[in-house]
């Protein structure tokens, strides 16, 4: 089925996971998304391990492959006048531009919101940086861990009270910022339908951490009490793990009607559960049938092989020219019973669509491309 955003065009001029993932969220729903990368080196994520088959290659970096599905890709140096002119021409056709340059840098290049919106008044420009477009920290560098620290997570949320601060893994603040950006874009699109006007959206990764409801800021604003990490250290059952024949399960008191120990005692009849006589799936089926709630501690392989996710058609396969056949998680929701990931285009190779876009859409000749490549503009 056509994607719900198939009528939109997105330009991605970012060099951070949050920008790439925000663009992916739109691309996976059908938006014509063009990733603009620096010539030669490309996105930094191309060069970060792990790599497919442990072979370093700019088209085999797993982070890059994961965050760039369903995009077309071109190379363009917007620091050069010829590159800026080409970007401006593309910008006149765009509904949304995503960028992660230092605040003010695009304006210095003549590519800021004020300049681009003159020729494209409906343009939505999304700037994703660590500390936002203004304020005393705006020019500071950062990363996911810095955003967690500055946003209060390291003090109040993750880790144990008796241990030093501990960050979360898997770039959670980058992903939260990306999702905030996607939500803001949807609101800006609705406003554009009503007013015809575009928007400059300012997304801060630090503020993404602060704004996430997690028992982090609200307890302080409501009561004046500073929450501290390790709040669940003393829980008797929640977070406990029990071994099974093929792994372990996580226990929770959910669903026990306020009588967790009695419910478990009735189910166990004896402490035989500790003898690992159950498989994960058998234990889940037996306990769920009695109104108890457990979580299977699954490896990534077990998640991929989950009969539940398989029956729902959650995963999508994409065949990459250099990385091979890859399986991706879907968007996390279904529309009218169908997987909402609109197409199956793998992450683009570096400059893969230069001819298609620069020649096919902007009218350049192959000779023009040769001259631009020699000048390192593309």
C-alpha cells in the first residue's frame, strides 16, 4: 500500500543519529526522503562498528544500515558555492528539511529558514541539536550520554543508589529527540494545511531527556523532592529473575490484585520453580493462564524468531547490494491490519542516487557531474 506520507518530500542534512532516525521515521511511512552526505566520507555512521561480517566498509556499518532505510542518497558539499546552489534548488521542492548543523551555521551559508522560506513559504525546517538554537549552552558540543547527564537521567533514573551514575544504552535520548521531531513535524503539517505557512522547529536532545515522563522531573516540581537513582533497589519481586531450562524470566507483581506472594505460592505449591524444570514459553503460558504476569528474557535471536511477531508480520526484509539480505523491525504499528513500513528500500550506498536526482530532477548532464566530482562538490 502507498505510505501515508507518500506525498511529502524530505531533505536530510544531518550528521547525528537523531536526525537520521527522524528522517527514517518519515521515510518508512512513504515520504520521498533524500539523504545529503558529504562527498568522499559520507555519514559518520558508515564507519562505526559493528560491520556486517566484521568487514569494515562504508556500506556495511550496522548503525548506518539501521537508521537509513527507505531513503535515496546523494553526495553534496554545501560548504561550496556550487553545492549550496544545488541544495537551494532541491529545497524549493521540499516539504521538510532536517538539519543538525551548529546553530546559525545554515544561515551563514545562506541556507537558513529565513532565506529558504522566501522561495518556499510552506517549508518546515527541523533543527535537531543537543541544546537547542539559543541559550547559554547552544554552541556546546554533546552526545547521547551528555544529554542524559544534563537532563537528570544519570542522577535520578538509571543505576543503583550505591553505585556511580550509569547511562542508558542504545542512544535512547537521540531516539527520543528523533521521535519528538517527528511529532512536531506532524503538528507543523497540520498547521500548514490551515495557514499555508511553514515552520522552523527547534528540537533539543537535552530537552528530550527532560520532557520524557519517567518520575524524573515531576516528583521535584510537585513535591520539591529530588528523586535519586536506585528507587527500585528494595523491591521484593519486581525485577527478580528466575532461571528456566533455556534462559530466564523476569517477575513482576502486575496482575496479582495486590497479593503477589499468595498468588505465586498458589501457583508454585512448592519452590520447585527454582529447579529450572520449565522452558520460557511453557512457563509464560502456564502463569499467564492463572493471571500472573512474567516477561521472557529473550535474546535478539529469540525476538527475531518470535512466533507472535512472525504471525503479525512485524519484520521486513530488504536486499542490500553490498550487505546482503537484511531483516528490519517494522514501524511498531499497523494501519488497517498492514505493516506500516511502506516500502523495502535498503539504506543508500554513498552517492547512489546522484545521477537519478541531480540529472533526472535538476537537469544536470553527466559531464556536469564529472566536473562537480572533480571539484569535490559531489
